[in-house]
C-alpha cells in the first residue's frame, strides 16, 4: 500500500491509500491489503446479497428499499447499514441472514463467496454530474479522519473528480468494471439500477410501484401491492430523510450533527453548481470516457 497525496488547485490535499490499482479513502483500515484479504474470505450465509456502488449514487436509499423487501416489513433500517470497505469483517459474520453486504469495491475485491455462491448483486448508479456535486457536499460535512479539515472549492473539486483518481478511481472506471464483469459473466445475477429511474418511479405516484416491484421480483421477495406501495412511499426522499435525521450511527460522521448521507435527493441539482464552461468541459470528458461504456445516463427527469 502506498499513501498518495493528490492536491487540488486551491491547495487542498487528499490522501488516498493506493493498493492493487485502486485509490481507497483513508478510512479503509490499516494497509488495505490485510482488510481486503480477510474480506475475500468472508464466510457465506444463505440469502446473502451484495449492494455495490460508486459512493454518493444512492447506496443508503437502495439499502432501505432492499432491507424492506427482504424483511417483508416497510420499516426503516436504523443503524444497520455498514460498508464492508470500512468495517471489521467480524461485524458481517455476526449479521443474521439474509444479509445485505454493502460495498464500493471493484469486482476483483469482493468476497469469493459472493462469486462462488452466485449471490444476487444490485449495482446502483447515478449520472456523474449529480454524483460529483453530492460527493463534494458530502465530504465538506464529514468529521472523520482524512476528511475533517476539507474545505475545498467546488471548481477545484470538479477538476479533480473529472480527471483524477480520487477515491475508488474514477466514476467511469468503477461503472465500467462492473459492466465488464457482467459482460464476461453473463449468467451472473447482477441487477443494474439507475438512481434516476428510481427517483422517477418512486416520486411519480402512478409509477411508484414499478421500480420497487422489479427489485422484489429479482429478489424473489413478497410482492403484494399494498406492501410495495408502502415501501415506495416510505422510501421517498422527504419521508426517508426525516426518519434518518436522528440515526446516530450516521449523524456521528458529520461536523454539525446532521445526517450527511441525506442532502437534496434530486436529479439535476448539478445545474445549480456547474457553470456553462464547466459543463462544456465535463461533457467532453464524459464523451471521451463513456466510449466503450454501454450505459444510458439521465441528467434530468
Ligand atoms: P444528494 O447529495 O444529491 O442529495 P449514498 O447513499 O450513496 O452516499 O448517496 C447519497 C445521495 O443519495 C445523496 O444525494 C442523498 O441525498 C441521496 N438520497 C438518499 N436517500 C434518498 C432517497 N430516498 N431518494 C433520493 N435520493 C436519496
């Protein structure tokens, strides 16, 4: 493992743990290698599913949808979500089945048992403009080692996000690795879910059940219409962010006691952040990097 310093134009320094081709955030334990090795050998439990994503693409949201579907109860998970990347593996051993294993890892680093047992994987993705805005706002709110003093400017952050391997490398590389994995392993059960589709379907009443229903079908979960309605209703941003305001396991991460995993929950907020020039430059980056990535992206609803 190598500690790499990445400096933005305003002098903000990001320290990342570089290991096996990936820039990990500082809160991945120790030298990364040992943690990943233990994780690779995580023991399987019946019904395990993996929720994987690039950070800030709606992981917590999707977790609660899946959690409700798997438990058959439209109740929020409080204090339950934890990512394998940052927590000791024993914590996951202690979870009862069916477990939702969460990570931002690349396919090559996920537990062997997930592959061997062909566990269902849900990969949530979101357009990279909103993801960039969400990540910048998020890390400014964080009170954990490696992020505490960060007060970088948006324009500097965007340059880094667009061109450098900030954490988990770039959004493009991450998404591509999972699409490639699916292409190389067509029989492997991976469901790609778009944040924008969830948002559209969950917020438009006549469609709200469709997206949740698709996931329920994929998981083989209970599908009675009233239950799915209730899940969709509870997982709308307004209701969910309110319910999570006092989740202490999450508010503990923030500088001001708020829950940093909930901000606006919108599609297209990037328009309030990108200047015309920034948008033009980033569009060029997107066009270049999306070559060979077969994914339809939505920037507005
Ligand atoms: P914003 O910062 O754009 O608001 P993650 O869980 O991967 O860290 O993603 C966080 C993003 O998902 C934040 O985006 C957060 O507000 C948004 N989010 C959380 N719950 C949501 C919900 N129920 N509906 C829509 N977006 C949600």
